[in-house]
C-alpha cells in the first residue's frame, strides 16, 4: 500500500469537508488526518474500515484505488452542483491535474481519469436537467 496514494483517496472521500470536520467525525486528531493525507502516517485498519463503512466505498478502493461498483456509485451519487467551480478553483484544479499527469503514477492517473469521467457525466446530467426545464415551460 502506497501511503501517499491512500492519502489522496482519503482526501477525495473528505470532499468539501475540512480536515477538522472529517477527523472529528472519525474521532481522530486533525493532525493525524493531515499525516494520513500527506502519506506521512499509515492509518489503522479499524479507521479504514470505519471510513469504508460510513462513506459507502470498499476498503479495497481506499487501499488500492481499484475502481469497483461501490466506488463508482459513490462518485456518481455526488450532486452535479458540487462540481460547479469558480475560476480560481478551476485554475487550482487544472494545476493539480497537470501535476498528477507529470508524476507519471499510473494508479493516480487512472483515478483522475475516472473522476474526470464522473465530472463530465454530472455536467451533462445537469445540462440535460436545465434543458428539460426550459422545454417543458414552453407552450
């Protein structure tokens, strides 16, 4: 298990929650979560099992990044509104994407590709919903 990659997946699971909020939910210090996310400390099996159970993803995905049905469902159930980004966060996201691609790490690149596909599906669904609303209002 590569701690840095596991840390990235924990950060993905945290979504837009702060480290403090996420750490509090699982009864660990914020500094410990920070170390997990940066790959400086390996989380306990009990912690990973609890995160897996509460967040609705398989422990295998947390450990390995291998996409399974639970991980796909978790990614797809996020509302499209969460994917709307301001110009500043868009620049930050693109900067992170470039950094990931330059790393050459295939596991992380595959996770990134999966997330981009989910993002695009959410945007398309959001656009389709808006278009349906417009057409249904016309006589």
